[in-house]
């Protein structure tokens, strides 16, 4: 996988790339990445931009996305396919549910892409399932059955792999563990008509940031607090690990996975909280799966999207 670069820095030798290629777009909670993908699934070049803030109006968010899609014309290639991965639930071309990025709900993204790139085969996938696919093909879920991918980022979600297939569910909502209730009284009230996601509102990145800042009395990121060793930071890690271990224990009781792979921003602090989680789980559950960090932790969804792109490209 190449480093994230600006489109204008593409070597001249790449500007006449005529083999089948695809565009992968990964819309995350805090960043959006665009990748030029070759026929083998390899990323030729890519760039990232901030994702519009949750309070951004839909029209403004779409205009920003349209501008970024126009930028990929600087890659001087014709795309045979495009895949868009993002959190939440989607129909063919409309985002149906996206609590962390409400500006995208009911947005017709397929038409926007075609307006800028012409007629192109477009596919939409959930971002966590895309990351899971990448781990299945070329990562730490390869030949694992059953396997579980858990994303701890802006949102909290998972994907289950059984017999080499990702379980989607009857309504396409399998793995939306952010809606799990850590206690019977965990129904937080959002006030905006969106169903509460109790676990995500405790373990999601924004929630962790608020809790960390409250504990220290100043603005601080969870990553900063996980790196520190003072008593307040140790207590924060302990509380977070207890939540993670309870969630994982419940999932393991039902699914009995061979291995759990972690992605998302919190996975970058894996070595800090994983030993505490293992200890909690060992004290409460009879069978503990192997816990590992994603092989593609920095850009798991984008890597998985690239792998999916190669399957969608027309063969020469």
C-alpha cells in the first residue's frame, strides 16, 4: 500500500496508466480517503481529506465531496469501477442510517460520482465489512473460522466471518454492536430522533474524548491518555478495558471466535489496553480467543475497499 500523497505529485510514468483501474472512496468519521486502485487491488496513489463535521448541512457536505471527486481527474485515468465504503447502513445508492455522519443520510452518492466521472460501475459497502474483507484476503483473518473483526474508532462495529463469508444479517445490520446495551438502563437520549447507540456512546472515539477530558479537566485525546502512565490515565485505561472486555465476552459467548482482529483508532493503543482486557476475560469466560491488532490498522477500510475493487473491474 502506498503512502497517502497529493494527486499532483503523481510521477509522469503513471499518468498514462491504461490497465483497468478503479476508484475507492472511504468515508470515515473523521477523514475521507480516495485511492486509485490497480487491477490487482494494489493502491497506485491516494489522498485523504477531513470528513465534514457532523453538524455540516447535507448540501455543503455533498459539495465538498463533489470537489474531491473532481480532483481525481488529475490522475489521468479512466476508472472501470468505483467502490464507496462508509459507516452505517446503505441501499444501492442511498445512505439509510449514519448516526455519526448524519449529513450523508438519504444522500444519492452514486449519481454524484457519475456526474463527475461518467458512467462507471459503482458499489457500496459498509466500511467495517470492507476492512474485514481485507483481513480475510491478505491479513489476520485469513483461514480463520470463525473470525471476528472489531472496529473501535469514531463508531463501534464488528463483522463476523463464518466459512469464509462475512455474515450480513437479515436486515444488513449484523455487527452493529454499537447498539448493544452495556446495562439495562443504558438508553441514552439523543434528542434528535436517532435510535440511541449505548455502547458506542461509551466506547466511540468522541465519547472517549469527552470522558478523558472530563477526567483531566482539560481537552485531551484518548490516544494521549492511553500513552500516559499517571494514575488518572491508568484508571481511564482500566475503565475502558472493562467495557471492551464485557462487550467481547458477550460476543464470544455467542460466537466462540477463533481470533478477534481489532481496527480503528483505539487499536493503535492495542498494547496498552489488550493485556487488561485479556485478564478481565480470563477471569470471567472459559474460552478466550486470540486477540490481535489489524495488519492494516492505519487504513483497514481503504485497503479492503481496494481488494473489493479488483473483483469488480472488467477483465481485459
